[in-house]
C-alpha cells in the first residue's frame, strides 16, 4: 500500500505541480501511509507474540489495545474531517498508554521475580505492551501530520506539544 501511494503521489507531483495545501496533502499522504504500514507491522508482531505466550494474565494489555484501536480510529477520522481538538486529545491519550506500559513493565518484572521459569512467556507480554505503545505513537504521528496538512503548522517538534508539556498541562 505504501509503495502504491508513493507512486501515485510522485505521479501527481510530476504531472500537476501542486502548490500549498495540495502539496501538503500529498506529502502528508506519503507520511501517513508510512505510519499505517508501521501499525500493520506492530499488529503482526503482536499476533505472533501472543501465540508464543502462556501467561494467563495480560494485566493492562487489553485496556491498551482498546485505547490503541480508538486512537487509530480517531487519527484516521481526523485526517478525513480535520479536528484539531480531537488531535490534541490523541496526544494526551498517548500519555495514558505510556503509563499503562510502565505498569506492565512493573507487573512483568514481579511475575519473573515470583517464578523465573515463566520469563520467556512474560517477555512476550512485555513485547506486546511495547508494540501497543508504539501503535499509539504512530496514531499520534498521524494526527500531528494531519495538523500540518490542514494548518501548515509543524507541531511534531513544537515544545508545547512535547509529552513533558502535555503532562504539565494535565496536572
């Protein structure tokens, strides 16, 4: 998909000479398709790892999965309808997922301390948690790319939208 979109965008760039918002749209499509491709890679890793684990307790993984699904859905709808407030909400939801991932790390550590023979299976859970955290990061990237596309403001590296600034804003 990413390669097909890239070819279409390249063709459009070379034959139509788009300017301003049209150019931002085309560049954003390329970047967003890359993010969607990475989400697919993480989903594949999650499926593969979930088959390898024998751990019955996934702790915060189901909650993370639900939040990730919502964030992806919201990020893609933002691309279609553009809603900057919804984009910012995705950025703050990512902080929640980061916290859940941290809790999973602590949970997995305690499981291995209790029974070191389960470490292989527990590590699979930990990797699933990390993959879900990355999926949410990709949703954030899609929403930030959409803000750029719609406003020409590059918020990807803006200090007020860094995780540390968002945490302070929530406190």
